[in-house]
């Protein structure tokens, strides 16, 4: 499973469509899972932010203001 799928799965299980959350919320939720599969990746925060952008581009989520998101 690629990182994007893991991030989306965790968000889908945690937040309902339209519920707003922050990038820090996403990082706090996904870090424990992603760090187990990638223990030597010191750039996980950047990876998570990049995947949020990809998920937005795929219309899986919406950016409201800088750092505020929701699932669509």
C-alpha cells in the first residue's frame, strides 16, 4: 500500500465528509502508522503534506484555508 492510500484510509476512518481538520491533525494521526513502515524516514511531515496535495488534486479532499482541510 502506498503512503497516499494509507493517509486517505486513516482520514476516512477518522473524519466524516465535510468535517474540517488541520495538517497537524493529519500528521499526528498518520505518523505512528507511517513511522512503523518507514522508520528511517526523517521527512514524514513533508511526505504527508505532499500526499494531502495529491489527494486534493484527485478530488478526495478540499483545502479551505492554509492548513485546514476536509474530505469530499
